[in-house]
C-alpha cells in the first residue's frame, strides 16, 4: 500500500521524538532547529485488538499485522514558501505524502528552545498553514494563467476548469486551506487532484504536552482546540517524552506498569497510528487459518477482487468469489466450523464492498 503520512511542524516541537516512538527508529532528535534535514521514512505496525483476538481463537503458526509508512519531514519556519530555512525542501517533501500529522508544541521547557522564543500553539499552526497556503496560491495562480489560455477556445470543459481555478484562488486569498473548499462536481474534483496542492491533504493534529497535561490537557491545548472548532480534524494529546521512555522497556509487564503509573491505558502512539490509518481512509481485512492469521490494508470502499489483489495479483485476475465471515461472528462462535454450522459464512461476488474487520477466504482460478 503506497499511501503514507508525513509528520510536520515547526522545529523543536517533538516531530523526530514522535517518529522514533512510532517506528522504534533512531532519527536524530536534537535541541536545535533543522536537526532533521533529509526526511526519515519508516514502517509502523498498526495495533489491532481484533488481530490479537483472532490469534487467541485460531492459534496459528504465524501472525502478521498490517503496517503503514510514516515520514518525518524537516521543520518549517515563516518564509518557507519563499525558500527560507529548508522551505523548498520541506514543501517538496510534504507534497509527496497523502496525509499530514501536524505536531504542535503545547509544553513549556526552558531547556528546549522554541524557534519563536515563546509557546503559542495557535500561532505555530497559523505559521505552517499560511506557508502552505501561500505555496498553494502560487501554484493555483499558474493554473489560472494556463486555463485562461486554454479557455480562449471557448470549450465548455476549459471554461469550467478556469472558473474552478478562479474560485479556488479566491478561497486561498481569503486565508482558507483547500481542504475546506467545497467541491460540487466530478470534473472539479479531478482538476483539484491534478494540482497536488499542499492544503488539500487531510490533517491530524498531535498536541505534544508534558506529563502533567497528558490526561486533561492544559491552557495551551484548550486554546488550540478552541481555535480549530470549525475544522473537521481530529486532535490527539500525547507526551512525546513518555513515548520515548516507553521505548526503553523490553519487558511488556514493566511497560504496562509504567503506563498505569502515568494514568494511561495504552501508548499514545497507538492512538496516533490508528487515527493516521483512518485519516488515509484505510480499512483492515483479515485472512485466517491454522498456518497464518494476517491483517491486510485496503482502501475504504474497495471491492472483493481488489482486496484479493492485495494478497496476490493472480487472486484478483482469477477471482471467483469471496467467502466472508464478520469479525463479530468469528468471536461469537469461536471457530470456522461453528460459523459454517450456524450459516454465518457469506458467499460474495465481484461487487461486494469489503468491510473493515471482514475475515475473508478467496476462491480463484488462473
């Protein structure tokens, strides 16, 4: 699955610390701006209690979770759209990801310098938003010029693209990101997709707090959440410091004890991963047998042959049918045999849209 999320934010907000905790990698986490210059790329395992439960029921010889790609991108500063700092590199890297994890600093620490000298999460978000919108505006203006030349032919499609680009330009000039622009038809959607605009990407906000605020937040998280009440974006609070400490525990029981001492039921990165997975509009289906229980990643809305193709191209090419068990039924009845006896295995054809949590066996012939 080629889809990925990019971690962005100002310098020194905890991006690389979060990346290390997500991937168990060792990206440089340092107390000075631009410690990350080249983007770090890692694969992260998607935590899923359903996979754990299926494993307990089936007791397979092997278990394979699904995963997704995460990218730690260099910190951005004011003026990035004009090339300040590592601006051009940052913007090129962010253009290549499918969704954004925007890390916002919501903690005070005199030992960790802030690029703008004081803590103000609303301002920090606005800096990044503005730089991305300025770059998008620059791109859209070029498209307006291009479409104006094409529209001289007076063809309906060319005129419609020009009208769309002009409306999009006005929207950006009003200081609004592209993801808040309402699309009214398929052609506008296709035109927008061809522009690869930075602020069209969905966003997950991760508020990096200190240990005291990891449960209930603080004045910084409250002001930030209030500032985005009109956005359709998810917000997660984590303490990157806690996540970094959790990486040092090799014993699962000690790790769990530490979490409980902090008042947490699970690592914050688990919530970040699941939210990122959802942000990309991905779902998970399972294949299950005595040999292997495995989770597979699939785009939301995909049909059975496409799901089969994620396992092997031959499965999609020679697709005959899919034998589907709902996860809830698997847990309720406890075994494939009992499920069949109860008539809870469904036979589905090429038009079946695979649901999140489906346990599927594919029949094919090549």
